């Protein structure tokens, strides 16, 4: 993402900002606003009756790596009015007010929709009762309450089925495994994480997931959920039946747009926003998973945070614009190392002069690496099983930085770095003692027989002493062959 | 005070010693011990137990250098040339210049700029000169460019700032050391012996640096971080420490406050975010945390690479947070510390040459501190000025900048060492009166209206306080050349001409004894330290208060914080911090990250080391380091002369193509002058708390130039 911050010339600032949603996007927008302007008046509505928390870490909570109370986000400053457990039920754009579930009316100069999304419940036979409530033992995985419910259920369950083999589904599966359950993943697509991975990457990931003890059913839609009062299993579209006393739905998310729609704002898959993150009402903004920018609805936290920073700039009188985000996906399960970014679909067969595809696969060891380079810039990559180049590769993708001619460096670290120096092979002008700038040649030619004599003649070894072994090696060079056989 | 023209002062006229004298090196904050034996106009150097680097070995070469100043110089008229003058004429000119500036600009019409290389006695009396004789608030020093971020970070966390709160030798016993932004193998080589011992004891070393420096190459693990993102790295390491249950909950509960806020703040620093910001891969982050947390004793040490940023204080806080979470500070053999750079970078920041400070690390805006120091000085507390501008802000305000129109400069060479040096040079040129005391005609001295030639370290007594807070006595080994006076003499001469005939001792020991009284009861309490104790070889770390009622001398404090931290509640404070946007993000016009630093054979602005043949042979000129990937793209060959430019200026440098630097980063050492000046390029973005300039990162570009390689 590129953005520039310069003072806005009209100097206009919006004093009263109402933020609807206290999730990753909303809470971040509040934090960024307060950092920039101590005088801005912020009211934030959160439907969940608790301070903002870090949804990204819910997988860690499910896996038992963090306690519930360890994922709180930075508390909003005291001057921010927090309305927790209070939902906004309507927006009156004419009077610029919102009405909340407690009946209160709150005026705004700028309204920020950060309503996020809800978990998608697939239309599967038997999944919900006539009242719309999910069958007992069936859970979505979206909120801290969901997480608590799954954790509680896992205590008495034996067999879990996760519907959905995307990022969240796999993290849920890994978490459930830690509770000692047998876990199976049912996934409709032909390979796991098909949004981020190519088929080969998906196949290697499947081997890695199966090696952990998770059963994987691909190309199989869940057609029905069986059980009377509580769930007993999942019926697949191909007729197979998988037993389960706990079902976790990880089938994707649906942007929460009813508030925007009811207010008459333009909505497609999500609320439409321009590069200034404005809806078609210039006083109403949208960020995060409920916003659709240049045709894209992001389901990751990094874009939401980038949008929050731009929005805070705009609302505090700075010029800024949002040009879209590059998305990097990371599977957060300690024994499943996976980073995926950009478009990874081009195959080896698609290679052209300006589209390079590099692939390394070691399926038995659960390693797969792929880098797609378009016109000299990384446009997609997968690192599975070895993240040792994730840092440089991520930055190369994120910033479109120039790449090494030797593309191997993008996939493997530690290539061509110095190994132990053999004194015998040191050139005469190579510096041995950095403290005193003494060269190998100077040591060789000073006709000294001991390190002490070298020190006297050249001052080598009299600083930090780090070159002592090198100097010893120069005194009586050990033939490389001899050393190898020793 | 009547001083015969061009003669050395009475104090210096005493007969020089002819025997070997134990003293300390004139350069960095290690202050290695050395023995000087006078020989002709110079001295023979022998290393003490700790060894010496090349700079120390060759330090005596400047004593009898023909490039030394041996007569005061004055300039007649703005555009005249410098000519020799008597001491009386030069000091009279300086005093007249100061009086004229104050006649129009009030007391603040005169500024004072000091240095972290000045002894404690000089730093103390320079501060006193400003506050008592000149009565100006406009004093600061170049240590602002070195230690201010670490100092502010330490004050926030511990309530006290001493670079290393433990002896250097503790390093050898540490199971793991995290070293952030220090290339000590080149900048203070003798310290490596402690790391060598640490390695021999099975310890691990993790180095954070954008370059694979000799220090990084010797490390167990090198994290090749993007310049300016160390804060994100520290938060990321803390995230992983929390994730893996490595936080020392007992320590956190018993000895700290603020943990909850920090834990929340770092909850958004998961590895993928940190990788994106820093370029350091997750497996390396995990390994670093594992090494640190699995050691019995561990240390986190920061240096300029982490601190010289517009968010330097917050970066220090982030690493202190990590150390606190792991339960390191205040435990024997463990802790957080910073590696002070300049020779007296520690003592120089304690005794009142800093804008907001009085001796003993007292605060100038604290009424009790003002009362104490005013009593020692025999002045009315209300007559002491309030805090003035910070170093860069002071330089930027000079002359046509609307601030002081006259400046006294001692122990510094800002034309080379200040950020945005081209601009600073213009400000200096716009002064009505610039007075510089120096050993050689530095680039800044060359611009002066009055140049005062002063003695070198081997020619006078004085104390320094090294990077571990230990006070050391430098001894006089020989007399300065005829025509040269000590800095203390200069200060006394100016004070007298400004109406303070007393109160400015020229004897270092007398100055130190006054400093002891002024510092007594302060954070940096020197009251119990004397020349006699130091001569007897005692290792005294401050605080070292005066003897108690039983009369027994205080043994000094090698290790701080073992019982309590220095905040009133005795606890250390966590400070929640977040990685900010880059102050100057790269863009199409300036697509590279520029970082600056040092080389082994040069020191600071090079005023001394560029005049020593043995050192310039090794390091004759500046260069720009760039990665082969970048060189290939720019079609720049190794050794080719290139233009490096930023929004502030351009420098012409030899390209050095090395695979030890990040491909998105270029490095320029800052010791050289003229068109090779790194600081023509650097940014004057300042840290909001420490007012530290962002020396370590800005946006730059490299272009080929048609001119041939020189």
C-alpha cells in the first residue's frame, strides 16, 4: 500500500466521530484517531459486551496457548465514549444521527462503519432447528463466545468435524487436536486453502495436516448434519457418513451490511467505498471486512489496519488515500508453517519471459515453495514447511522491490554466506586483525614464531583478541587434507 | 587574571614528568587503560591489560603533529582570513563578541555547545559558565546526538540513567546477549574479549543490524533488520515470549508496573506483521527468543543503531520491556544496558552541559536541585536560567535562525557530525561571533572568528566516566606545546572577562572537588570519589556518596537496581510503545534506505583520526556500501564514484559493493568532511522526547556520475 500524509489545505476537521463496531478495524480506527488528535470526540459502539479483543489470536485461545484474558487489545483512552453491548440499529443520514439498541440517539460529523462480518452458515440439511438455532454440538468460530463454547464442548466430545479447509478451518482443526479429539476436515474444493494455494501446494499441505493426525476429505461438500437433539455426524454429498459429536463450521464470512443497506448506502458484496474510504454519503465511511474497495472485500486484519490509519489521517485533517492492500496469509499453528501471498496460480507451464515460476517441492518432508515473479517483481509466493526466507520475501512482495538475479535466494536462506575461514587460503591482503588492520601477508612476513612475537611486530591480537586462532593458523598452516582426516 | 600573551598558563608551565604515566585512551567510552612514556614532543603508547585498538595505539601521533594548533587565531571582519593572535587578544575578542550578542539579544544571545569527549571537570565548568557567567539557557552538547534516547528510555523505565547498570565483565557470564544496533567489533574492538569469553563459556550472541558487520558475523544468530524497525522487532520478540509462556510472571508482579498495557500493545505484533515490517523471518525470531529465555543470565544491550531515530526513545522502551518481561534487569549478571559511544559520553551527560540539566544528573526545572547547585555556586537560585534548546534545535536557531548570534563551541565538530550538516553549516556561517576551542583546525574551527588552541588528553589531568559508570582518572604525561592552554584555562579566561573572576578553577582536581559537592545527593553522586582514591586504583562506579556517619568511604555501586529501581515506588516501569510509520518513507524519487555509522580506523567527525597517517592509510576516504543485487540494477561497479542524494543534499562517494548489507539499504560512514559528508544527507527529524535526530534512516537514491574515480 502506498500513501502519503501531508496537511490538508482546507484545515477542516470533523469533531464528532461515531464508530460502529469495536472489532479489529473499529478499535484500531479509534486508537489511530486518538494518537493523531487529542481533541477529537469519539464514540464507539460494540455489539459484544466486552472491551475490544484480538480476533486473530482466537486460534491460540482454542489451542490453549493463551488465556481468554490475554488477547485484549490496547484499551481506548478514557475520553473515548465506549458503548459496549450496545448495537446501532439505524442511521439517519439526514439528521446525521445513529439510534442504538438502548434507544439513545447519537449525532455524528463522521460515521465509520466497521461492522465486520458474521460467520457463514452453509445451507446444510439439519444444521439448524426451526428456530434457526444451530443444532447442539454445531458451532461457528468467529467470536470469543464461540471460542468459549467450542472449548467447553471439546471437553466432553470425542470426534470433531471441521467443515471448511481454509485458513480458519485448519487453525480450528489444529486447536481441537490439542484437546485430544479425533479431527476430520471436510472441504468442498479439490485442495486445501484453494484461495491461497495452488493444487500442488494444497497437496503437500494435506500431507502435513494428515501427518498431524487430522483426517481430510476433499471435494466433499457437507450435505447434511445428522442427529436429533444433538449432532451425531455429517453426511457428505457423495453419500459418505462421518461420525462427529462436535462440528465446527469454518465456511467463510459474510460482511455485515444490513445497517448500511437500511440506510440506503450503496452495497454490493459489502459497502462500497472510494479511495478516501467514503461510502456514497460523504459523511459515512466504511473500513474492514464490511467495506468493498475497488471490487475487493478483504478478510484479513492487515488491510483493515491500513484502512484505519488512512481514515484517521483523513478525519484529522491530513491528506491521505487508500490504494488497496497486498494480502499475505499466514497459518498460525506452530507445527504448520505456511505463508502465502498474492496470486500463486501460475504454473510452470505458464512460464514466459515476463512470468517466472519457481518451484521447489519435497512432499515427504512437507516442504513446498513457490515464487511467481512477474516483470521482475514478486507477485505471488508460497512457503510451506520452511519460513526461513519469509521476511525478505514478504518485503519483496509487499514493496515490489528489485530482486536478486539469482532467484534461488528468494527460496533458500544461507546461500553463499561465509563459512569458516581456512588461514592457509587467505589472500595476503586479507585483513586478519580488524582492530589493528593487520593483513595476513603482514603476519606471514613478520618472521614471528609465536603469537606473542606477532603481537610485538604487528599489534595483531592486541585489540579484541578475536583473531588469535587465525594468527596461529598463519604461523603453522595446517594442510586442509590433514585436517579433514583428523 | 593577567596572562602573558602566547605563553602557556602558569599551571601548565610546571615541569613535565619524564616517567611512564598510567592513563586512559582519548577515544571511545571503553576508556582502555594505557601507559604513556614521554619521548620528545610525543609519547610512547603501551596497552594496559584490556588491550587497545588501532586508534588507541596511534593516539600519540597527534601530540606532535604539525597540524596541531599552537596559537590562537582570529578573523578580522566577516570575510578576512584567520591570523595568529595573542591569547589576550583572542579571549578579549571572544568576550566582546559575547557581550555584543547579549546587548542585542539578551542573555540568550549567546549559545554554548559542548561535547561528550570533554572530561567531567570541563563539562561541569562549561555548564557553570553558561548558567553563571553567561547566564544563558542556550547550552547543549553533541551527546544529544549519541546518548539521549537511551538516557530518556532508561529514565522512564528505571528512574535512573547509567549506560551499563552493571560492570562490563558481567558479559562473560551471560548465557545469552541480544546486541541491538552495535558494531562493537569495529567501533570499540577491545570489548570483544568479553564476548569471546562469553562464547567460550557456551553463551549465545544475537546481533540485530541491517549489515552483517564483523560483530554480526561472529554472532550465533544475526537478525538483518530493516533500518528503523527495531521497535517492531522488539515487540515481536515479546509477543513470542508471551506466546511461549516465557514471561517471568513473578518478577513482573514483584518488581514492575505497567505490564498489562504492554502485553496488550504487543498482542498485535505477531510474526507475520513483524516479518513484514522488519524483514526478519519467523524462525529467526523464534530462535532469538529461545536463546534469550533459555539462558540463566541474559542481557539486552542497545546502541546507536536502535537509538538514533525519530522514535529512538520508544525503541529503547521496547527492548527494556522485553528485558523486564524476561526478568533480567536488577538481577546479578543480567539486565538491559546501552553501550555509550563517546569517551566521556556517560559523565558528559551528568554534570550540566545538557540543556535541561544541573550537575549530579539533576533537573534544571527542579527547585530543590536549583537551590542545591546555586548554593555550591554561591548564586541566587532564581538567577539560574531555565532549560533551553536541544542540540539540533540550538544549531538550527543560530544566527539567522532567530536564536543566539554568538556561540562558544568546545569539543565538537558539528559541520561534520550534525544532521542536515549543510543547513547547520549555513546557520553557523550566519553567526556574528563563533568561538571554537579545539586541538586542530576542524571543519567547524575553520569557520570561526576566534580559534583557541587547547591541550590534549595526555597533557592534562581529568576524569571521565566510562560506559559502565566507573569514574577514571586520566593523567598528565607531558606538557602541551607552547602557546596551547587547557580547556579549563579557556573557561576561566572567558568567565573572568564576563565578570566572574572567581569560581572557575584551572586545576582539574579543584574543579573535580567542586563537582563532587555540586553532585552530592544527586542521582549521579560523585561526592565520595576523590583523585586520591582513583590514584590508589579503586574501581569506583557512581553513585558514590560521601562517607556516612561512621566515616567509612563508600565503595561505589558496580551493580544498580539489585534491591530496587530508582522510581519512588522502587519498581521498574513498562512503557507501551508501537512502531510508527517511517518518518521519511521511501518513494520513487528516493527508493533506498540510507543508514550511517562508523569504521574501525576513524573516530566521530574524524577531526583527530583523519590527521593520523596510520589511520588514513587504512581508511582514506568515505564510501557507500551497497549490495550486489542493487549494484547490478544500478549498473554501478565496485570502486566507481557515485552520487548519493536525499531531500537534504548530496554526497559524492566511492561505491563499495558488498553482500553484507540488505539489498534495500545503503550505508555511509560519517567521519569525513566536504562532499563526502554523510550528514549532508541525514534527516533532522527529531525524537519527541530525547530530541535525538534520525541519523540511522532516511530515504535516498544513488546515481552514477560521469566523473572518473578519484
